C-alpha cells in the first residue's frame, strides 16, 4: 500500500477518533448520567459547552476535506503514479489536519490561537493542489 493510501486511512481514522472521543463521549456522558435525553441532541440548535461546539466544528473540518483528499488519492491510485514528493505532501496533509484539530480542541480560541489553527488549513489545501498538479503533470503525455 502506498503512503498516500496509508494517509487516507489515517485521515479517516483521525476523523472517527475525533468524533468518538469528543462529541461521542460528551453526548453519551450526558445521556448516561441523565443530564440530557437522547432525543434532545439536535443538529439545528446550539447546544453544549463552548468546548463541545468547538469539537463539532473540528469534526466538521475533518469531514469537509476528507472527500477532496480521497479524490486526489483515487486519481493517484488510478494513474499508478508514485513519488517521494507525493508521499511527503500526503504526510504533511495528515500532520496539518491533526495539528489543526488538536489546536481547535485543546486551547481557548483567541485571535492568536485561531490564526495559528487556521494556518494549518491552507497548508493542507496547498498540499492537495500540489499533489493534483504533480499527478496532472506526470499523467500528461
């Protein structure tokens, strides 16, 4: 299995881990202790603590970029292109995603912290665009 495929698996695992260890634990701890009924959790209402709302946004951030990275990897696999540069870009994407999520979850969001957290987002985009460009260049006759 190639590095970009391993990164895709890691990205999916990170997304699930984020969901389970934040939103899942928060909701189920409230449900099982009787503080909230299971039917009270609604996607269309602001609920929970500020940290819980950040956890929801952090999970959504993972979900927003996972399909884009998946599309890049599908094309990469279909074209059978391999490169150490592509591997490095893929690894950078996963590291940046993990850092962005951890900053979102672990630190109160001041302007400085939000700016730092946001810096990891364009890094991921640049890597994905770079991967797409390298694939396009290598696959062109």
